[in-house]
C-alpha cells in the first residue's frame, strides 16, 4: 500500500475497519450530483493521454504528472513527485472533491460514507488497498444483496459446463504459467465489475470444481491475491450494507484507485495536479504488481458509463446507418464509449484478455463470456470492445455500438442526453 507522508499516526496504530452506523453522515459534503466519469459529454482533458474512473485508469505517458509550479526539486522520480503532491493535500478537502464525482443515478446500494481519518484510503497517498479475503459465502452474500438476480444471470453463466475449459485455462494461466489476464467488460452500472469478479470467484470455488484430471484446486486466499480491480476513487466516499464499499471489494480482490481525467473532474472541482499525481502513483503500483505475473486485472475498460438513448433523432440515425449499415429505427440504442491510450496500455500489459458483455437491467439481463484472447496490436483492444458490443446486442436485443473514437455519432448522442 502506498506510504503516508508526514502523518502523526503510524499506519500500524490505526484501528481496523469498522461498521458504519446508520446515524453517521458526512458533514460539509455536497449532495450527490450528476458527475462521474460516465457523464455524457465526457472525454479526455486537453493534454491527457487517457481517462480514468471505475476502470478508466488513464495516465499521461510523458511522465509530466503534475504542473511545473508544483513539481518538487529535481532529482525526484515522477512517482516520488506524485507522492509528494498527494502528501501535501488536505485529506478532508480531497475527500469532499471526490464526493463531487457521485452521481444521483449510481446504484442505490451505495450510500455516503463519512470522511474518517483512520481509514487508510481516505489518505490521498493511498492508491492501492490489499485484499483481506474472507470466504466465498461472504462474497455471495454481498453479491446477492447488491443484485438479487446474481445467481440466475451471472453465476449461471460462469457455472455453465460449457465454461469449464475456460475456467481451467484461466486457472493455469494465472497460477501455473504466471501470465497476466485482463478481464474487460462494458460499463452499464457502477457495480458491474465487482459482480463479475464475484461470480467468477464463486464459480472457481464451487464444491467439486477442479482444474485438470489430477484434481487441482484453488482457494479464496489464492484467488484474492491474484485478483485486482480498477475502480474510481469516488468509491472511497461510499458505503454498502453499512460497511465501507472498499471493505466489501477487498474481501475478494486488491483495489487500485483511479481518478477521472474527464469533464466530470472539472465539475467536481478536482485539482488537475491531484488527479495526475494519483494516477501516476497508482499506475506505478499497478505496474509493479503486474511485473510479477499471474495477475487478473478487472476493469470496465471505457471508464465512462455506457450511454442509452431512447431513440435516435434523424441526423443521429443517419450517422448510425453510415457506421453500421443498418437502421435502429425507433428502438433504444446503447453506446459504449471509447478506450483511451492509458486503458489500452493497461490491456496490452496483460498477455490475454477475457471479454465479458454484461447487462443488469431487469428487462434484458445478460452475461456473455468470451474466449481468452491474445493481444498482438493496439487495435485489438478496440476489436475486443466491438465483440462486447455485438455480444451485448445479441443477448439483449438492444442495438449496441462501440465507438473507437470521439466520432460525430457519439457527439450527437451526448448532445441528446445533455438537452
């Protein structure tokens, strides 16, 4: 876990995570507003190579993570400079800025969590939270509480006998061949990726499950140590089931905290220097973890929430026909937002990708698991998102399109949503 600089209280003296009482509420925290990395109209900020939140994990590739006026004396590495910037930040003020990323449309499972100095991840220098595995029953309890159809939609997909070979291959890649695998989904809801990881782990730990004919098994501890989840730092301001949301997530995975490099960052009044410092420090820690191999990196790759349009106007429908060669008519359409360079770099840092198309809407629930895919070039990342869009469309009946770039159709879609 990232170190804390110049704190009066050493980490080991801090109390363990505690349940949050219903009576507690954040003081001086702005109300939830429409503003995380999934807002319509979001895109990379000028000068940023990528974008990040809930899997939108971009960092600049040139090492210039903070403006010149806050760069520390020469001789420091970019990572040390970033850590220094975060160490100088006021933790309570930083918390309030992050809370501004909360959207009113976020899952009702997530409720406000008061700023608590004793929580390590309320320290700005903390960008990674190590797993504290419990047992698979706890994972299932959380997952079913968050999504009542967890067993029917997600777990059933992973427990399908047709996926036995895939689960065996994934186990051997991670545990024996020590390869990194990126688990990539679309981004319909903020809880998507956590539920997918929960379903995968539950399936791999199913009673009687073995990998290969010699009966090789795994454990919750081994899976949690190999599982890494990229989430928006906004989640550190939330609780679920009267427990800090991060504590729920770390019961099954290691958590890496990213901050948006998008328009929502400006709406939340997040300082650019803090955003860049967080992301360069997080990326450094993540690169260190991946360098050892045998890691599963789970992310909603676009980082921005999928956009649903009830029906396209005439001009937008013409743009759709030009892109797809068909007409969606009066039906609602779903738009998966582009990958940026930081996300593509993370996907390419893993040798394989496991793509999953997911929809948690009660009217059109779906979980479609793709095959393990070897990446050979940058555009493969976009092609994987194309596959996710098509799989989503075939499973739900909703016309779904992935946008490789900030194209005219996506601009029109965002304009419709912002009217």
